[in-house]
């Protein structure tokens, strides 16, 4: 069985403007009531998955990033490195108990991997 995309995020040079725009355009509920100030996006539709909006690092451009659920973040980091990927954000524990990393594929596209605390 393959690994599902369970989350997406918009990485924006202007996250407040992006949140206002997408919230109004698509009638999404966007909140930042969490330990990191991360803008959580709820699409308010059972067909979709939740997402978020995060500030882009200085000098970076805006982009959309997918997060794929895995059983063991560190083993997938190692596999990605063996396949020509690179690490942008090393394996990190999040305040909610999840573990994640952000990688670059060999073409330069960033993506995230996440292990939800319930899966451990």
C-alpha cells in the first residue's frame, strides 16, 4: 500500500495576505491558535484535507508543499538521501507529538514527510 498525502501547506513570502486571500476566496477557516503560530487551514469540506500557511524563509519564493504520511520519518529521510534527495529541515518533533522532516527531491522540489503520533 502506498503512502497518502495527509496535509499541504502554502509557504508564502506574505503569509497574512495569503491567509486573507484564500480564506475569503474559498470560504476556508484559518486560525493560528497553536504553539508555533502556524496558520491552520480547514477547508470545511469532507472531500478535502487540511492544510496550513507558513512564512517562507528570507530569500525564498512562495510555493505549495505536500506532506506524505510515513511510518518512520528517519528511515524515509535515509531512503530519500540514497535516492538523491536532500534534507531542508531535519527530523523534528512537533508540539502536537507528530514527527516531520522537509526534503528536496532530486529535481529541487520540496516536500514534507510526517509520522503522526497515533501511528507510533
